[in-house]
C-alpha cells in the first residue's frame, strides 16, 4: 500500500506543478495585457512557491519509488512490484472514472432538461455556469473518494480475474467453492460501491433540480417534469442494484452467524433466503409500477413504492428471520439444526484440512515401562532435555562472544550426523546495532563497518558437559564444527531477524568480520573483510545515488568518500520484512529458522500460509478463550482472521546474498493455483528447492496449534454429539517457566510413531477431555520429513482406558514427598525453579512423559539443568540426566 500512497503524492505534485504553470501563464498574460507589474510579480511568486512545494513532494516520492523498483528488480521480482502498484492504480482510475462518468452523465442530462431560458439568460447565465463548475468540482472530489475506496480490494480483484474451480460445491446453492473464495467478496464490494454511488447521485440530483427550480419560473416547470423522468430512471437503477445486492446477500447466508450453526441454518434456509427472494420479486414489481406511473404521474405511487420497499426490507429481510430464529428454532434447536450442523462440520473439516487427518484408535493404550524405554536407543539419542528458553539464556551468556552480537531466539531442527538422525537446537549469531556503545555509533560504524552477524551455534538436544553446559557441535568465531556435516563455508549473516537497518557494502571502508586473540596472546585482533556477494542494490551515480540519499535522508550517501559507484546498498534486510514486501497476499509464520545447507551456506526458512475468510459454512478460527491460562498463547490476534488455511508455500532466504525464493509444498491448494496465475514464475515447484533444504522443512507449530484448537471440537462428526459437545477435548495445561499453569503449545520431537519403522521429526500436541478431567485422551502429530511432509495423524486412546495426562504428571511431581521437598529447597534464597515442557513420547504401543527441571540462581545469567523427571507406568523417577532417571 505504501508505494501506492507515495506514487499518489508524486502525481499530486505533478498536478500542483501543472496548476502552478497554468496560473503563472494566466497571471503573466493578464499583467502584459493590463500593463500591471503586480500581476507579473504574483505570477513569479506563484511559480517559485508552487514549484518549490511540488519539488519537495515529487523528488522524495520519485526517489522512493525508483529505489523500491530497484529493490524488487535486483531480487528478480520486478513484475510483482508493477503488478501490485498498477493494479491499485487501475482500480482507482476504473472505479473513480466510472463514478465521475455516472455523476457527470446525470448532471448533463439535468442540464439538457433545464437549459437557461433565453428570456432569463442575462442574469441567470453566470450563476448557472458557476453552479455547474461547483458541481463538477464536487463530482470530481467524490469520484476520487470512490476510486480510493476500491484500492484496498486489489487482491480480491486479481483473485476474481484469475479464479479457478475448486471441484467442491456448497451444499445449499450447489456452486463451486471457488466462487465464494475468489469472486464473492469482490462482487460484494462492487455492488455495495454501486449502491453508494446511486444513492449519492440521487442526492446530487435533488440538489441540481432544486437549483434549477429556484433559478427562474420557466426552469421551475421543466425541473418538475425532469425530476419525474430523470428520478424514475435513477430509482430503477437503484432497484437493479438492490436486486444485485439481494442476490449477493443470498449467497452470503453461507457465512451467517445468526444461530448455533455458522452458515445457513434453519432460519436462513426457511426464512432469510425466501425473504430475500420475495424481496427481489417486490423490487421488480416496484420498478414496473414506477414505469407505469410515468403516464399518470401520481405522487401517491412514489410514496407507496418507497414505503413498500422499506417495509419489505425491514419486515421481510430483517424481522421475519429474527422471529423465526427466536420463536421457532431456539425452542427446538437440537432437532431443526442437525441437518445444517452436519454441513458445518463437513465444510469446516475440509477448510482446515481436518478431514485428511489419519486417525488411529487403540495403537497406544498404556504407559511405557522403564525396560521398554531402555530398549529403544533412538529415545536416548534424541530426548530433548535442553529447553529453548533455557538454552537461549545459556548461549547469550556463553556464545555471544562480543557485545555487539545477539541471539534472537533458538530453533529446533534435525540433521543426519555421522550417519545418525539427530535432533538439534540451532541459533544464529546476529549483529545487534543497539549493543554497540553509544560513543561508537557513528555513521561509518553503523552503516559501513558493523554490517553482519557471524555463524551459528548448534547443540544436540540431549547432551551436556559435566559442568552442565551444552555440548556444542558448532561454536565460537570463526565457527568450529565437531562434524563435517556442519562445516560452514559462508558464516556471514547479512540478512536475519535483527537486521533492521540499511548498510553499504563494497565500500572503501573494510567491514568488521570477527575478532580473534592476537598471536602474541595480548588482547584481540580484528579481522576485516569486503563483501563478495551479489546482495543489495548497486549504488551507482547521478540520480540513482541522489535517490538513495532522499530515501535514507542522509547527505553522507553523496558526500562520503568511502562510497563508490560499485558499492551496494542493502535495505529491508529483516527476513520477515523482506518476504512480506514481496508477497503481501500471504500470512507468514512469525518464527523464521536458520539452516546449514549441504554446501555450508546459511539459509533462512519461513513458512507461508494461504488463507481465506470465505470458505462457505466453515467456522472462523475462534482463537484462545480469554482466561488466565491462555494469556501467553501464540495465536492471540488470529481470532476470526480466516476460516480456511494451508501451509502450502515456504520462503527461503540466502543469509549472505538476501536472495528470496518461494516454493510450493502443496500443489493441490486452490489458492496456490490462483496465485500462480496472478504472479507467473514467482512460485516454484518444490523439486527446485536448493542445497538440501527440503530435508529441513518443519510443519509450523503455530499451524499445529490452530489445527489442534479446531480439532478439539471438530473431531466430532456426529451432529448429535457435536451439538451437545459431549466429546469435546481441550489443550492440556503445564507449569512452563512460571508458577502459574499455562496452556501447552505444540513441540518438536524426534520419535518413532506407533506402527512406523523409522524415526522421524514431528510436531506434537496432546489432548485431554473437558469437564475437569485431566487424563490423556489423544494426541495429534504433524509430520515434517520430506517424504511425509504435511501429513497429520491423530492417535486416540481407547474408550474406558485412562492414562495420566501432562497436568496429572506435574501434580505427581509436586506431590512426591522427596521431589517436592527438593523443589522447595531449591526455590529459596532468591533462586527459582524453572519447569520445562512436559514431553509426551510414544514408544511402541505405549507412551511416557519427560520433564526437565532447571534451577536459576539469583545472580546467575543462565539456568542449570538439575533434574530430569520420567513418568513411566505407575513409577515416577528422576535423576541428574535422562540416563540416571531411567536407572
């Protein structure tokens, strides 16, 4: 939207300059003709002041647009920039132009009906011309507003023009789902826009004919006749628009929230839809009556038509469905709504992909024994004992190494290491300009010297040194790797999560690469580098360089001796900002994660979601319930944002060059098919994913949370059971990092799923029943490995079999006399006990729980792992590490 607004300022500056030039010429000619120096002076003052104003508006705007186009072009997405910008301008001129033409046409018709009579021309002509000029100005202003109103609907316009058939039809009107997802919203806006235009034109028409009727006696007679015919034509136009609006309203009943059912319920099907159809018939009859009344010219007919129109809408379309809902449906809701509730269940499951969940019942039916756990080596190799928050504090204390480096967060991934499938935690060491001392924050340091972060830290999730520190597989600067799989060939991070500011590279000033201890052992030496990649836009010379000066509002861009024509400027370096600018039509996961590619390069991966609010009958996402346990829920802010979602696209960003690629992970998604038609060549097939990154796809945990929240209700497919919420589930609670219980969030684990032969990387979420029961009832798994990516499995425990849930396990820990005493002892003297995630781990046909417990000393910067709790069978064991707990 910003490029459109800035381009609007640019064009406004051009219009101001044209107006200034015209005014200057007119004043100059008048001054010459009258030999009046004052008019000449006014002209030159106008030219100077107006040109200055237009220049200070036009030059920064042109600079921004030019540098913006250069940014898109250097990434290979120039066509996206022009498509996004020109579509908005197209809508502005199309809808603004249609508004102007329609209102001007009405003005010209009224003018033709009521010309200035010859007898009154002497004193009426000037006033009429002034009135017409005023009306044209008003119409142009209104047209600009109507044009601007269309601009936010650029995405709906493009989707409507490039819509595809989904292949599924809605159960009420038997129309393809693609009509509702890709066309209905734009048609809804267009008809609403037409309605506003017609009624506003009617108001202007009354104003115009009122002026004519008061101008002179002859025009009074013409105005009375003209308003009859002209007003009738406009009224019939309004009726046609209302018919179209009523038709749209019929389709929109599929998104009604009137009753228990989201979508068409009994009241919509038996009252609202019939009332809208009857309303359409009444509108047609009103139009015929108005045409017939042109012969008789009876005012009572007009008044009656207005009353019938109003009452038809008020009593039929609004009141009647309300009465049916209140007095017919609510008393017998369970019987009347079941058919429509079945539609809601079916369509919601399809919209969220819940219908593709593979459900397994009874494969897991008991808690594991310690012998079963010991017999599966993969558990020992990949048990996640390092909590992300705890490791973040540890790395911040031990591995930032220099005050100007920071870790934004810690991510979970997996790699093949020495022939073994291992789960690891990885964090990128980024440059943090806010940590540079204030006295050193010069322009040269901030923009030319401190330009990039350096390397990553990789830690296995289950290994500690005897001192309780991480057993690093990649650490330090320059990066040292314990395994060849983690040899990093390009450790510099120019694009990341903390890279908010623009920088210049390939300059005359060397960049700080890293610091090392001097060979003499005294102090440290800085190692410098020059950027050798293709990232950023070439600075150039002339207007190009001036444009960057205006964009960044710094004279140094043209004055600095360090900047050369071949220098490159990197801006919009934060990975989320980067991909949001390129693909504003997608919703992105807020947690980018860094990956070491097979070539040793560093890449960022971000999951992108296609989403819509217009899947018929599908329940909008409800978000978390407002209660204390959910105040930390990561899906706050997503309520009612969509009723269809897929993670069909992944964005991958080169951390050194800033190249951005979008890859399709689900070709069957109809929204992906539409975007491929809108932006040809932008979305690439997944077999083109470079550098082995396809093996590092993660099913995003925010999407697992969204699907889990929907699945707690929509696993029930029987409408009778669904209506009574007899089998509703809940997300369990845990004491994670606080002394207050909070809602559990999905977590990544490397496990062997029941019935599978190989271990794999998954995202998991357990479920418990409602009504205060806290036993485990099921758990959902989102598979992440390339061969299974995106497949969902739900493991449901058999009815009548109770297995303790995560919350009960934590209560058992607190109630154990020895453990409770130890926790109380640790939680004194300013120290605090930190509880990690309660991990639910399946093994064969059983499962068990693991919870790491950390101790944060009062003056310590990092927590220390103190105990690992294992709940297996009816036993609760703990030890300093996982092996000790098992023994």
